[in-house]
């Protein structure tokens, strides 16, 4: 859905002009709008700068319980860029400034985010062949970041936290109980703690003809075992129908070899499988959370309602992983 | 399905089907972009409801029988027993029961997922297409 700078986006354009001290903001288009966040692109013109395309991320206050705020996201974008991770350059951020919620503005990065196109279109054929190695290198860079100065969530017991979330909804899921028991019996040794992106997968990555161009969507960043990010990238839902386990395009051994080359950290395949299993369970619980946002009236949406009936897909995937 | 009920035809499943056909056909053809996407999502939701109306009653009986074979009355009891560890020495039987229930849920929610996963499934009413509700959170 695209809006041009008609009357309905004029107040937003004016607010952006003031907040970013720009001469002109034009061609405001909404890219997406979810329960917790909306994304827009716009053309910015400064007094002595040529026109450039920027991206606004605007949060709905109280939209997502577990999300980190824009200040922390901005801090991460700064240190991630310095660490060599491909991220969009930060322009500015603020709490409201007439924009209508906490906001973050970055440079626009050309490329594609829609998984279906990245996995199937001819123009991404070369990108697909290098994407696994590039994702491993980007994750290694992210995991090297010293995030001690940034206020980020950190869980004492990730299984307990997610079980509590499930219990809060009051729907029994025997398949999830089997997965929780499997995970509890096989916890990997938590030798390394560091920055975890938290949602590193197709859909949140900008891919161009030569591969990974930028890592987006840092609002689920937290401190934890970095291998969580590798496991999440292998979750069946994030293969989008692709035949290979890593983002639909890569093999497990390719991912682990490239990650070891880039980070110096050798990862046991069983460690990766634990996090893939946890990630599959987590996505199932996020599906419940999203459908509950609809059911409880926080965000009425047929799309969110539909997601509730995707939970059984995760249950089947989990049974394949734990039996 | 109207046997034992006072209602006339079309049946509830047939009404849902009619609504789905309108959305998939005339409505979807007259919009584009986000509205076209939401038409696909809505048609899928109605296809799920239609399949549940047709398959649900028999699935409920089969589900109760499977739970009964383990000595449980509902999923709440089964979930609690798995969590407590009391079923740890019967996990093969328990997993088979849980798996059968998950397959029944997918027969209603997304039969195409079973085919992709290599789990056998007979043709059902409606059609599970590529589930466009698979958008990012």
C-alpha cells in the first residue's frame, strides 16, 4: 500500500521536517503497518544536501511488550555499523516530536525484503548462493558487539519465561509441553552471552542482487546465547517453502562452517538444533500472542485471527524435531 | 449436517463457502495491493471454518477416544500430565496421540502443510492454498 504526500500524510511530513531539521519532506509512503509498528519511506531535502530517501519507523506506544525502545535500537545501529555488520545508517530518533509515537529514522537501503521473491526470482539467484555465508558473517559481527552500555532485556530462564507466557493465555498445547520437556532435558551449556538480534530471518533482511545488504528490525534484540540467532534462521517457518534448512537456501554445515570462519567459534550441531527447536516453539507462541491481540480486542484484524490457526504448523514441526 | 437441527439449507458450511467464493472471486478481482492480500487471508479463514464445520464433529469424537486411551478427559489434563513428568515412561504412546491431534488440526487449518511435510492426507473440502497469513510478526 502506498500513499503519496496527499493531505493525510501532510501532518507527518511537517513533523518530520521539524524533528529532523529538514527543508522539505515529500513523497511519504507507508510500507507496512502492524500491531506494534508502522514503517514509512519519504524523500528528505536539507538546506545543503541533495534529496535522499529515508525510512521512518514509528512505534505504537505499548504495542509490543517485549520490544526494546527506539533509543536502544538507535544505540545498537551505531555500534553494529562500527562492528562491520550491514545495517542502515542511523539518521536520528526521538520519543514523539509530533510524529505520533517513538520514532527512528534511517537511510533507505535498496533491495528486497519479501522472502518469496528472494527465494524464487531469477534476479536473486546469485544472492541465494552466497546468502548463507553472508548471514553467518553478519551474525558473527553482531555477536562480537560489546553491548554492555545498552539497556537490553536478559532472561534468567528463557524456557520458564516462554512457558509463563503460554500459561497466561490459558490454552493447553500438549505438543508444546512435549517440546518444553525435550528442551529442558537438553539445555546447552551457556558458555557465551552476548548481543542476540532476536529476529534474524528473511523478511527482516534486505537482499539485493549480490546478497545481504542490511539487517533490519532490532526491536527483539536481547542479551543471551548468540546461537539463538542461528537456530532462529533455521526455523521451518522462515524457510518460506525453500528446500534447505538455513533461510530456505543453505545447509546446516554451510552455516556452521561459515560462522566458525567468521567468529572463531565452533558450534556443535546439537547446540544449533536446540535453538532451532526453541525457535520453532517460540514462533508458535508468538502466533498465539498475535491471535490473542485480535481476540482480546487490542488490534482487531483478520490477519492476526488467521495466525492463530497456524500454531498447529509449529506443533507438527516441533514433533518432527523432538521425536 | 442439518440433521437434528431446525435450520434450513444452505448449511452453515455452505453459507461460509458462498461467502468465501464471493471474496475469492468478485471481490478479489476488484481490488489490489493490501486489500487483495486481505481478501486471500479472509478466504483462507473462511475455508478453515468451512472445513471445521464439516470435519469437526467426527474429529471431536476421535480426539476424545484418543485422549481416553491414555486415561485423560481433555487436553488440559494431558498437557498437565506431560509437564509433571508422569508420562515420561509412555512418551511413544503420548506422542502418537498428540501427533494425531495435530494432524487433525492441520486437516482443518492448512491441509497443504501436511502434503508439504510428507504426511499423507486425503482430499478435503475447500482448498488450503499457500496461506498468505504467513506474514512476519
